[in-house]
């Protein structure tokens, strides 16, 4: 006879995080990513990238 292991216990639910704590944790990332995106946009513009997309008027 072979013994079977009992099924694993379910994981406990993660604690709820108040919105204020979540905002405090992510605010630094948001403040840091904005100038990075701005600098990347300036770099692309100065290198001649015109942007555009699926509805671009470029032929």
C-alpha cells in the first residue's frame, strides 16, 4: 500500500492595503518615471524620429 499526502492547505488571503499606503509606495516610481519618459522623448525627437502610428500621414 502506498500512502498519499494530504492536499496542501490553501494560502491565506493577503492583507488589504489602504489606498493611501499604496499611493505612498508608488508615488516615488511615478515621479521618477516621468522625467525618464520626457528625456527619452526628447532623445527620439532630436535623433529624427517622427513618431506616427497606424494612422500616420507618412506614405
